[in-house]
C-alpha cells in the first residue's frame, strides 16, 4: 500500500508520518517512510521558492516533477518488496503550491490542475490513499514560527491560497482529516484507515 500525506506547511505531516510509521511497525508491518522533494529545498530551489511569480512556479513544478519521476522508481521497488510506503508530500503538493501562481497563465484552478495533470502523466506510481491534514493558514503560521528552519513558503496569504486548492479543486481526490485536532487523535484516525 502507498499512502501520501498532504497538507500546507505546519499541518503536521512530518510528525504524523513518523508516528504512523512507529505505530504500524509495532504491529509488525514493514514501513518505508519517504518525503518529497527528495532534495533540500534550500540547497537547490531556495530563490525560486521565495519568488511568487508564474515563471518561478513553472520552474519549480518541472523541478519537482522531475524529482518525483525518479522517486517513483524507489517507491515502486519498496512496494514490490512488500513495504507499506508512507510519503510526506507527493503529487498534489505540487498542484496546490504551484497552482495558485500559474492561474495568471491558465486562469481558473480547474484549468491549472488539468494542465498539471497532463504533465504528470509520466508519474505512473500513484498513492492508494491521499490523506490531507487540513489546518487553517493562521494555525499553520503559528506552528511554523516555532520551527528552527523556514523554507520560504511561509506566508499567510499564500498558504491560504494553497489551502484553497486542497479544499477546492483537489478535494475529491483526498481523504480529509482535521489536522487541528490533538496529535494522538490525528495519528489514530489515520491508523484506523490504513491498518485494515
């Protein structure tokens, strides 16, 4: 089984995925925990991340798609070996984060996502479940400022636009979980979905 955890920055994906791995492994399930991008955003695309324009968004989308194209081979290999794969971000993160910035080119979010979906046809390995941890942009900002490192995506208005993709045009592709709930309850709810 392949499960992707999605959500805006600060939604708890990294913490939740780590706790889920531990809980599933305690049941004797082999878990491969991975994340996207597979490289450090700071090291390669830091300047692009801080620039909120269509050209930078296009470059980032293609960069993340190329990274995902390579990453899917590793995911496929782990699935073939019998691992349950948990991925912190996958396809829909690119749609949600670069999508709002591409609306100037394509117009409505539906047209943006249709174009991104076409480009992403090269991504053949798709999650069995896309779980979205929903939190408000306000909550995200409060959580983010407690971190030691900031990536450049942390802006209230921008995160609100990113969230609108998850809760709008992408919502039918996602299983939504209240990410503002207490951490143990969030982990247990997702565990109860995955475990059977």
